[in-house]
């Protein structure tokens, strides 16, 4: 049964213009390095438009198990290219809004 790494965050107001190019860089990198992301079942990004925190982004990373999540994430974020993307990402995100949670389906 799948497990999901769910990250939520808001991009700093003064960094909004950097978000889309960085997202596109990540998507291109992900497409060009399929072996790096092997085992990742799915990745989705949502933007909250109404309710809760306006402008909140929600990322869902789907893995086959908790063990796979740990193994695959370690591989992904050891990679020099992904380290650079992740570092830039954390510079444009409002730190107090960032959270990471692991979800598992119940029913």
C-alpha cells in the first residue's frame, strides 16, 4: 500500500517570480533523470486557492512503502543537481509555513 510524503509551503511574496522557473527546472530535471526518480510512483503539486492559508502549495510524493520513501529520497537528495534545486527552493519558501508529513491510506 502506498505512502505519501506531503509537503506544504507558501512562497515568499518577494520571491513569487522565481517559483515558476524553479518549478520548471525541477520538472525538466526529473524528466531528464528518470533513474534518479526510479521507484517514485507519482508526484503532484497543488495550489490552495480558497480556505486555509491562501496561496499554500501542497506537494504529494507517492511511494510504495516507508522503506522505499527513505531509500528513494536519500538517492534523490544526494544528487548534486537536486541539492542545488532544493537549496534554491528553501530560499524562496517562507520557513514558518513549511511542513512535511507522511500519510498512509486508511480506507
